[in-house]
């Protein structure tokens, strides 16, 4: 049985500073969550998405807690949200392409 997601306030640096150390999640789509892992010297953005009954997870980059966001390695909340959606869309497309290019056995037809 699934649990309800406790939404963390991640949108601003000030809000993230008030969070306890650890990982905090916020839903950005129906089955996609943006995560923030708070550390001693800033944090990291994460994305997780549902595949069947489990989740896949990837690191997106550093947060803009102490340095200005550059859009590539250091991301603001909005940049991280956009990148999370892009990563999930790409991983899902890769999974579909994997099926189409024959990574799974194809049943033989009788001759």
C-alpha cells in the first residue's frame, strides 16, 4: 500500500535552510518527485520516478544554496524541476527504445 508524500517546501533557498538534514521530496508530476538532499555545505537535487511498484532515482546537480545557479551544475528549484522532467522523459524514451531495438526476446514465428 502506498503512502502519501509529505510535501517539503523546496522552492526558495530560505525555505530549504529551515529543513532538517536528510532527503526531502516534492511532487512535480503524478509519479515524478523532485528531491533535495540537505548536507552540511549545501544540497543536491534528485529526481525519482515510478517504474511499476518501485522508483528509479538520479542526481541532477547541486543546489543554489550558497552559489549562484548556472543552469548546468548548480540549479535553482525551477531549473531542477525542468531538468527532472527532461531526465525522466529521456529515461522513459530509452526504456521504450530498448524494447523496440530487441533487447527483449522476440517470439519466433512458425515457418
